[in-house]
């Protein structure tokens, strides 16, 4: 009997560990997940470290892809070996990886598609995300039992479309960002057998579900092949001239210098998650495969805490989300098109915080053993992403734990030499005594000096 109980406890503990540190310290969160039909929190992953960061901060699943068939060609470090490692890592935690195959393919792409799908089949991601009917058809022939999610690029915005795609073998639909809450309700009611996923946070495209031609026009780099250069974020001087009245131009501008007329504010639905859940959404998706590990970890942490606890211990969620780079926030189309807001005066908001580094290891009392730091506690190795100086007031953003601040009194390089400053971009690490046990992937941030 005792052996049996120990076995079940061991399985339960491994399951909790797979869900992340929050569930080890907060049993209520685990009960909510098991018994209250908790939606999935789905995060972006632009490389293997970001994948692990997303899971450390509480994501249930990530989406990622290899550049050739993904809508992220640049700032994407995945190949098959790294993708395989990421999938194995996720599965060891009881989590999931969805691979994007969501370009709108030309004939040339089809030549390599079969080999690509066969390679993906070997490493067994949990689903493929597809937008192109031709790619869908080929995948069904090559790998008939794989789960397929319909990309938001496919512009599914009504229940008849959802029904059609489900009949083609789609198990989950990533809804177009243009749908309203009422439309989500109706789609779920009429096609309840298909899962619904929607974006809840991140950049909004000025074009219909990302089907934009501007990047191709200006730079010959197609957004629909994953190589968007974001010309919607550029500054424009704009005139409208009616054909028969060229002497009467109408200027569209914020001020005398021009306007960011196509620059949407960022989507933020952190205050509407319960409404989305009641409407039938089973997966909350965060945008940002090309964004920093800091943006990723901080955003996932906020949404994880809201989903599990209904509140944040630190501050209001919007204020916490503003601590990473943003364009201001909008609820998008979810409550009607009159709620969509543009950021017309500049490309981004001025963020008061900057990403300094990420904890890669903790070293219990290592510095003390060298006789340099003194005292007890834990020292952390930090990969530097921005400049850090002795005397800086740093805030640690802790996965599954409470954030805290320290003033850096001492720093050391890898050879245990005391240093007064460290700079990012050199691939170097520093060691800081913090006298706390900090998990790997803890993030460091600091108030911007010139604000």
C-alpha cells in the first residue's frame, strides 16, 4: 500500500513539475487546471532558449517553426536538431510544441515540402499550424494522423468557414483577429466540436489577418512568406488627391512632420480572459516570436498569474505589461471595430524599463568559498544583455515567484575577478551575490537611466 501511494505521489509530483514552479507552490492553481477547465496559455518561441524561458514562466505550450516554411524567416534560430531538442524538452515537462508551416506557398516551396513534413514527423510535434489549402492537402497525405491547427492567416471569421475547415481535418482554429466576442460565441455554439484559439496579446497588423503587401512592394520581402519588414510601423507623409480636383489635396497627418497612420497599438486582452473562456476559447495566444526573452517572460508571467489567481501580487497587469516595449494597448476588434486604436504619433511608447540580463545558473555560496563575497546565500550567473554597473538598482522577474529588487554591491567575472561594470553583446556572463535561490531564466531589468 505504501509503495503504491509513493508511486502515485511520484507521478503526481512529476506532473506538477512539468506544469512549472507555480503549481508546486500554489496547489489552488493546479486544482483550477484539473477541475475548472483552464484554457491553455500559448507562447511564442523564436529559439530554443526562448522556448525554455516560456515554459519556465508558465506557458502550457509554445509555437515555433523552421524559417523556410514559417512566417518568421528572420530572428528565428530553429533548425531540425534544435526543434527536436525543444520538443523533447517540452514533452519531458508534460507540455506541448506546435510547429508553424503557415506560409502561403508558391510552386517552388512544394518541391521541398514532402521531405520537410517527413522530417517533422520524425520529431513528433504536437500539432502543425497551416494556412495554405495546398499544404494542408499534402500534409494529410504524408502524415494523416497529425493534429492540424488552422493559422490566423487563413482568416477564419465565421462559423460556416469554421465548419468547412473542421470538415477538412482541422482540429483547432486560430481565429482571425477581426472577430468580435459575440462572433466567437456563435462560432463555438454552431461548431462546438472544433477548438478555438485566439490572440490575446502582442502586435496587431494593419492588414486583414496579416495579409499585407507593403513589405513586398517596398523591399521585395513578402510578409506572406514570413519576411515582413513592418512598413506599417514607418512614418508617412500622406495626401489624398481627388482626380478632378488636384489643387485641393487633403492631408492626413498627426502634426507637421507626418504620421504613423498604419501603426496599430498592441493587442492586450488581459482583462477579458474570463469572457473569452466563456465564449469558447480554449487557447490564449501571445504574439512575439521575434521579440526578446524579457518581453516573453514578463508577458507570460503576467498572463499566467491572471489565469491562475485572477490578480497580480505586484501591481496592476497593464502597468506590469508596460514594463516591456509596447505601442500602447488596445482591445482590438473583440468589442467592436470602434475600439481599435492606432498609435499615430510615434512607433512605440517610451518604456521606462530595460532588459539587463537573464540568470543562466545559480551557484550556492560559490563566491563565499572564494572569500570574496562573504556571508551565505546564493550567487547567480547572469548572461548580460545590456549594461550593468555596481550600484545599479535591479529588479529580478522570477518565474513562478515574487519579483524583488536589490542594489548591486559587487559583481565578478567568470574568473572570479571583481568588476565594476558589464556590457551586453559580448556573450559574457557575470556573477552577482543575491542571497536568494533564483531559478534559471529569472530576468533582470532596470529603470532606463535617461527617462
